[in-house]
């Protein structure tokens, strides 16, 4: 798959993050929840955001075909969040992550984008395993990861950190089984009503 592939849901576009998104990345990476649950990336200026995109996001996008996606609301073109697949050396499997501007939280956008990207990870990028990490205090992220089918595996401490975080995971085989069950349930529900 091309590194500039865009994904679409009913309400959203997931577009590879580029320098055109620098102002948005600057805003997102300085939100209170990003700083609390993900960490300070020292993005103090738009120039810092451009450097972050060029050094941290785009190389993986070019090398692997996936990385961070800017989540755009289709009805008005608003950049509302990010969702991505990240190759983290300290994790087994590719890491699924997401974050949204505060005014766009709790509207289902996180589920919609993460669910779409998980599907793309399995069917478009042919990844065998997807992981996700989150703070023990970030209950909303834990619920979303569980809702899209990931299971809590264990608590871990990453290198260069002292915080114990939660590791979630799903493999492609289990994802496909879950999807088949959902489709069968939807089909049966349609026959009953």
C-alpha cells in the first residue's frame, strides 16, 4: 500500500500527517490530556511541530507505509484528532494510538477512527499483531481499546520510564474471528426484526 493512503469512514477522513498539519499537531500535542497521558514532546513552536513531523512521523510513513494519520471531520474539514500505527522498538507488534482535541472527545470519533485503522492494519497492511498502551489512569482509552477488540494482556514499564502502563493486544486471527461473529450477529438480527 502507498504511504499516502487515506482512509474514510462515514464521518471522517484519516489522512497521513504532513507538514501542512503542523499547526494542528502543535495544538494537539499541547493539550492537557496529551501532556498528562502521552507525555511532553517539547513542541513549543510551529517549527518544532514541523521538525517532529519530518523526523518522527514521515520517515515511518515512507518506510512502512503507515504512521500517524490526521483525523478530519468530513462535514466541515476540521482537523479533530490523530490516530496512528506506530513501530515502537520497545513493543512487540505495531502500536495503535489515538488522541483528539478536547472539543471533539466523547462524540464517537475515537472509536470510528481507531476501528477503521485497526481494520486497515489487518486487511490493508497485513499486520499479524496490534498492540496498544495506555496509562492506568486513562479509563476512556482503556474502554475504547476494549470496544474495538483489544484485550488487556499485562502491565509493563517501558525503558526510560518509571510509570507502569497497560498493554493491550489483538492478533489478526482473533480480529477476523471477532469480525465474523459481529457480521453473523448483524445478519441474524436483521432476520429477526
